[in-house]
């Protein structure tokens, strides 16, 4: 066998040169296309379903949100494990898939199942961003001597976060700390009674004040109104 290989190599030099060129070209192509990471991602394919049910105890969230979601998500193709965690106002479900499924296939199948779940009013299950346990790559702190915590949080939510989301490869940004700007209305019950107003009327007025309406014109008898 060895003699035949030597004989072939001696009398077919062009063939060996071509094979060497193909071998080098394949090595260069593999080097340029294969992903090389400092920390290879070997985690399983997972889809996380997060549902918020504010103001309700863990038992209520478990019965009204987590259990219906578990029933709907059981038997998803290529799913191998389902884990759920329920706490005050929060339902957290993790589905793990085998190697035959990819991230987008798994997320699509889960979203299809979520459309048929009967949940309480106001509960909207959402999928966590497409990331893994080792997907966190950077932490930063926003500081400013002339800014208070509320101004820094506003700057983070409306400027910094929006620009970072446009960076290729960024799946999500999680913000901690600071004070979220909000407006509160504290009704004076004595004055409401004096003016013969109810809380429902106050709620209705606030809703109308925050409503948005589009504008346009109406044509009538060659005139615009």
C-alpha cells in the first residue's frame, strides 16, 4: 500500500499539486468563515416566556397564568424540558429544545401556542430576548455630577438605550436603578365631595386628557372643514 502511494506520488506530481492547492484553499475558507469565540456558547436552545400579572399573589398567578401556559406549551415539537417559576405578579417559564431545532424555529412554535391561551385581562406573555446565559458581554454605569437619578434614568431610557439597540448583535439592554419619571394624581376627597365629583369622573377626565386623536379635514360643497 505504501509503495503504491509513493509510486503514485512520484508519477502524478500535478495531481498532488492540485490536491495541495485545494487543501490550502479549504483551510483558508474555513479560517475565514468558522466562528471563533473567546467563550464558545454550548448552552441549550431555550425560549423564555415572561408574563406579568401585577398585584396578584403567587398562588393566583400560578393558577390563572402559569398553569394555562404550561398546558398550552406542553408538547411543542423538539422540546425536551419545561421549567416554570412563579412569584408575586410574575410568571417565568423556560422551554428547552434539542439540537434538531434552532432558535427561530423554537420561538416561532412557542409564539403560535401563545396565541390560543386564555389568560386574565391585561396579561400578555412575552418572549425574552434571543440571548443565552453567557450572552452578557458588557456592563456600564451612567454618571453625571449635574444630573439627579431621575435625569440619568431618563437619559438612559431615551438616548443611551436607543442608540445601543442599533448596534449589530445587541439583543437586549437591561436597565437597573434610577428613578423613572412619572406623573401622579392625588385626589382630595373633601374637595371632590364639595364639587360633587366622583373618582370615576376623575379617571375619565385623565383618560381623555391623555388620549391621542388624528386630525384631518372634511370636504363639503367644495369647502374644507
